[in-house]
C-alpha cells in the first residue's frame, strides 16, 4: 500500500503515450498514470501481500504458534 500511495502522490495525472505512462491507477477518484514497470511492481507486491496473508492465516489456524499452551 505504501508504494501505491507513493505513486498516487508523485506520478503525473495526465496520460503521456510518448513516455509510456498509459496505465491508469485509480485511488478513490485520484487517477495517475504509470509506466509498465511501475504497474508490474504494484501488482506483484499486492499479490505477494495477499499470498502471505493467506499463508499466515493458514499457519495460525493449523499450528496456533501465538497461543499459550492449555489456553483455547
């Protein structure tokens, strides 16, 4: 989310095909345009965050590493 918000605050709000800024990023109505690599960076980090959350929930549900022994 930090990278998403950073891009929202620092990238241009106008489409520029010459520089490759053709990928829109909409943050609650604030639209900025990213280049392909920036869009891939944001997408990859979002996927990694989602997968990590699913893995963490799975570990917590099956192993319960943060629970004290004998307490349910």
